[in-house]
């Protein structure tokens, strides 16, 4: 008994000393965040100065701007449509009828992240039939593979936050068939998840460089690079423009995602479910 | 789609193991015709997905693996693999691994610090929200635009380089070059650090305040808490994140390509140059051997990760 009391007495001053610790901790925290802020913001500000305001205006009139942006947008539409049409029914089906293979699905959909795109495109160009190789839609078809991890995770997270079994059972017992359950019950509940999947897919396609350049198609990022040989400033301006547009998109889903998670209390679609790097063309 | 399933409840999977023996065991378990049919019907829903993955992912990867061991006429050979593991290509692998190690460990440490800094801030704190959003945005930022951002600031005629020179600090005089390995490392940090913040934050949130309180009640100091409680709990996730960053750096192509005009000897860039046609005819399959090599490196990294995680999991028990 005495021993216990003793240690408690010894503890007391130590705890008092620790009360002062958070202040030191806070200072350290601010130093880390300050360094990070400088590292991340300085290149942005400097690039803005380097490009100058005028360069932003002349981006639009550069030769190739319209056609490359047009190609990227078309690819984004094709990829998004195929990705959603393929992944939404598959993910719902797996949740409802084959929950046992969810881990397997996670494993399969992580593969496009693990496999370097530069290796994948080597194989794709090897086996793709000539008729497909002649069109840029080969890229679109392959972007679907790259988008799978993000689409699957976004939709999966959305389905988890929803009591899918109860909802479908209720819908069935009210006489709805499978199609009508899908369109009128599941789909509206997955709005945020689908929106995330779409935004991420679009952002991925608009930013992808590796596959496009190696398959010799002049998408927007490839154009920025090619055009830099003629005008460095315009290319920096185009890069910044591309960035800001993507950022607005991504910020949009972050805000939506947090609102959603506040509403449902968890199971949110966080940006990371999504924001894996490699496939974004680094 | 399977539209015939309309009976209430049948849409949802029975879930509990053993409730549907024929389906659980598959066609091999009980070789009856209705059982096999039922199994086929269950699996039918994922056939389109399976077919797409096979055509778009599996077959191309098999083509790479097979091509690595083929001569141009289709005969079997080890010469591609041997070429890929010697000379400039071996050098490329080493440079890639060095780059990936640096750009996974440095961002892992710094990212953990940032994540911890905002983790200790209160929930709903504005700063915390800003950092998380910014991380999501910066982690998605890479490729050509990122390269140009850095060329404009740290390139040989970049503005920051210029400013530093004006105050008497010649960056390039100290051996730094944006277009060499050191430069690529700095640029990769720009997307690797935010990626680390994003992936480690959920793990940090798994550290329950109750554990810290319990440790403190038992008289643990801060470092003791981290040594015996926080550290071991975080370790598996931390290792997973390092692996993710490693893979991310290893397979990155566009940033390094745009930054160095494809001159830096990294494996990803070398593979790309085979497709660009900057190689002697008849050697194309070396590119496939290099690709196979990259996949092998990633596989080895994953095996190491699984082993480390198993050890870490032992401490957790």
C-alpha cells in the first residue's frame, strides 16, 4: 500500500511537467506545417509568375489545343460510360449475391495500381488487334482498366454505407423487379459514390500521359509536352490551367464526400479510396 | 442480367456459410446438373467484369511475360532477360530502386509528421480540413504539369534558381540538377508526401485516445507510449504505406520523362524508349524483359511487406 502511494507521489510532478509539453509540441507542429506550406505553395506561385498573365490568354489559340483537348474529352466520356456500366452492376451484384468474393474483387481491382502503366501498355500494344490500334478508343478501353480501382472502391464504399440487403428486400417485397430495384432504389442511394467514381475517372483520363504518349496519341497532356518545345511559358500556363480545373473537380468531391459522411455517419467516400497515384500518369 | 430472380429475399445472398451447399462447393463439390447450373447462374453476374479484366489486363501481362523469353521469330531465349540484367539496363534498375527507396522513406517520415500534426488538432478544425483537402489534391498532381511547374521554379533557368543565385547560392554549383536523380527525387516528394498523409491518416485515427490515457495512468512517458503502444500498432500500416509509395515511385513515368526529356536512366523510361522506337531493331523484346523485371521487383516488395506485417502482427497479439 505504501509503495503504491509512494509511486503516486513521485508521479505527480512528472505529470505536471508533461502539462507544459503540449506547448513545445504545438511549436513543432507549426514548424512542420510551415515547411510543408512553403514546399507545396512556392513552386505554384513561382510558376504563375514565370508564365505571366499573357500566356494564359494565348494557350487557347495555340495550334493543336482544340483538337487535343477534344480528344481528351471524348476519351473521358467513353471511359466514364464504360467504367460505370461495367463496374456498377458488377459491384452491386458482388455485394448482393457473392459477398464471399469481395476480397478477391479488391485484390483484382488493386492490380492496375500495382502494375506500372508503362508495362501494361507494352502488352496492350502487343496483343491489340490492328483495327483497334488505329483508333484512340484503344486508349479509352484501357483507361477503363486504370479507372477500375477508383471506381470499384468508390462504389464499394457507397454500398457499404447503405444497408443493401434490407433495402433490396424491402423493394422486392413491394413487388419491384431487379431492374426497377436497381434504377429506383440503389442508384439514387449511390449518387455521391457514383459522382466520385465519375469525377475520378474523368480526372484520370484528362491527366493520363504515359499510355497516351507511348501509343502515339496526342491527348491534352501529350500536347502540353510536345508544345513546350515551341513555347515554355505557354506550356507552364497550360499546365497550371489543367491543374486548376482538375483541382476544382477534386475539391468538389472532397466537399461532397465530407457532407455525405456527416449525413450517413461514416462509410464515406474519402478521396483516398481513390487518389492512388500511379495510374494518374506520374 | 439475372432478371429471373424475383422471389423476395433471393436477391440478397444467403450470406451464412453452408446455407447454400451446392453454390458454396461449386460444380466440383456436387456434380449435379442443377447444382452446376445454379453455380453458373450465380457467377454469371461477374462474367462481363471477368472478361474485361482478362482482355484488358491479364492477357497483356501474359504477353509481356511470354515476350520476355522470345526471340523476334518467336523462339525461346534467355538473351532478353540476360540483356535486361546487364549494363545500362541493370544500372536503370538500380537507379529506379534507389529513387523509389528515397521517395518512399523520406515522404513516409515527413508525411507521418504532417498527418500527426493535424491528427492531434481537434476534429472539425479548419486547418485539419484544409490539409486533408490539399493532400487529396496534391497527391493527384503529377506527370507533365508537375514537371513544368518545377522547371519553371527549380530548372536551370527557373525563378527560384535565379533568386538563389542572386543571394549568392548557386544551386547547380552544389551538384543539384533538376534533370538528374536528385531533381527527380525532389519533384516526386511533391506527390508522395500528400499521398502518405492520405494513407496514414486512417491508421492514426485508429489509435484510440483511451490507449494513451491507459498508458499514462500506468506512468508511461511520451516516448514509452510510442515505443510500446503507438509504434507497434502503427507499424503494419506504416509499412503498407511505404510499400505503396515505393510502387508509386517505381512505376511513375510521365514526371521523369517530361523533366529529363527521357534521358534519365530509369527502368520505366527505358521501357518507354523501346516503344518510342529509339532502339536498334530486333531488340524490342528486351523492353518486355524490363517490364517483367519491374513486376518482379514489385512482387518481391510485396512479399517483404507481407512478411514484415506478419511479424508486426505478432507483436499486436
